[in-house]
């Protein structure tokens, strides 16, 4: 690990509490947090990780992950502000260039302000552009992959790679880029829109989120993917699990597909409650719930 400290373009810290870096506010320490501040730094870091065989986990804003209470034995890799830009593509009208470290909410605001339509219905999706791409995030019938023209990133050997949208297999809350890829950015293809109408749409989406989702508590958003033709939240509610607690973790009383941290939850509480919910839904309906969040324990 000491070789990390010598890499240009990478900032480095040891024993970083993951509870401070994730939206669930649970999880123990990571051995190393390495933040790539430049393309050269990222390339060198990935090359070093491959050479040493060190365990690594790529994290965006930490809004869709639960780390165990014992933490992560290895390197948690994040992208720094050098990968956080959002701009119009000077070479193509209606296209937006977005760095993977940019907040998705900032991207939506940029598009609305520049009268570009296509992502306003995704207002309020937490996390980074990279995280939204990796999980093909979506809301109200719109998925991120619907707007992607190209993605860029670095493979496990530290080489830059660009992948056209036609070569990405986007699915429900999934994206397969055809190879191991640390995403660094994307090009989105959008349409002209009327700014005030786009803003009203985005604000309406945000209002619906505030009304239906337990945003007042730490969480990782929807815990389970919706089974085909069904809603995970409805199944959990019909199983009588709204409000069920394990320690400080609780199935939200507002939205049953959210597990929230009531203030003193441990990762073990969250993971146990996930298991309880899956077991009860299977017993009641014979439906196996598939995780949308990543559990790294």
C-alpha cells in the first residue's frame, strides 16, 4: 500500500470510516481511500492495483452501498473533482458532456438551465453520474441509459476506453459495458425544451419524491429491484413489514422499499433486516427479491 503514496494525481488516506462516506451512515473503516484527481492518476492507480492484486472497490457518492461493520480490507477508489465537470458538447448540438464524479442533481439542473430535455424526470436521483450510469438509474419511466450516446472510462489495466451506446447492454437497474470499466464520463444526447416547462417538471418530480420517500432518514434509496410486473414496495407492505425493525434499522413506514437508519443502526442491523424482508416476502408470495443496493461485507 505504501506505493500508493508515491502516485502523482492520487490523494491517499488510511483507515477512513465508511459510515462517513455513505448515505446509510453505517460501515467500518476502509484500509485505504484513494482519490484519483486526474486521468493520469487514475491510470497509474489502476495499473498499480492490477500489479499488486490488491482488493479494490470503486465508489461514487456512496448512495447505493452498504459496507459491513468490519469495513473494507483493501482500497476504496473514488474520482476527484477533476472528473466532475458538466458542459455542452461544442461539436454536437443537444449533447452534454458529464464527468462521472459530477452529482446527478447538478447534471439535471444544468440541462434544465440550458433548455435541454430528457433527464428532468430523473430529478432527485441521488449520487454521481458514474453511479447513475453503472446502475442505469431511472424514475417515472425514464432511465439514464435512454439518453446515453457514449461512455468513457479506464479498464483494469489503466487504459482509456470509449464505448458507444449501441455496445452497452442497458437493463433494468443494470449496465454491462462489455468489460471491466471505471467510468470517467459520458455523452448524453438530449432534445431542445422550454426552460420553464422543464423546471416545472423537475420541481414536480422533487415534490413527489418528498411526499412518498423517507428523505428525512439516512438510507440507500430503494433496497430491492422491482420484480417483473410487480412492485417490491407493495409486496413488502402486503407482507406486513412496514415499520419492522432490527436494531436501529427499519423498513420505512412511508415507503416499504426503503430501509432507513433511525440513528443508531449498524450494518449488521441493515443486512439482517434485508434478509428478514426477503424471507418473509418469499414465504408469503413465492417471489425472490433481488437487491438493488450493493452489500459489501
